[in-house]
């Protein structure tokens, strides 16, 4: 009998720059069963100039550095 494998993943799938130079980040949380997505949800958070970027996705850090150092 084949074993069912479940896996949870979280990926940053959207990074948006808003009109006031804030950065909105969307994270997709997925539950996979044998490699096939069976459920997902989204979480968003907003970063403002001067926020601590440690722990953020590397792409978010790079965008913030360029955008906020202009």
C-alpha cells in the first residue's frame, strides 16, 4: 500500500509596490498531498519605509533597498 505524503509550503508569490512606496507582500500557504495541492490560503502584510526587513524574503529585501534608497 502506497504511503500518503502531506507537505505544507509557504511561498511569497506576489510583491506589489503601492502608490505611497509601501510594499505589499502576499504569501501563498499550500497543503500538498502526494505533490498535488489540496488546499491553499493567502496571507498579506505591508512594509513601510524604515521597517525592519530581517526575516523577509530576499526579493522583498532587495526591492525595498532599491525603492527606499532613492
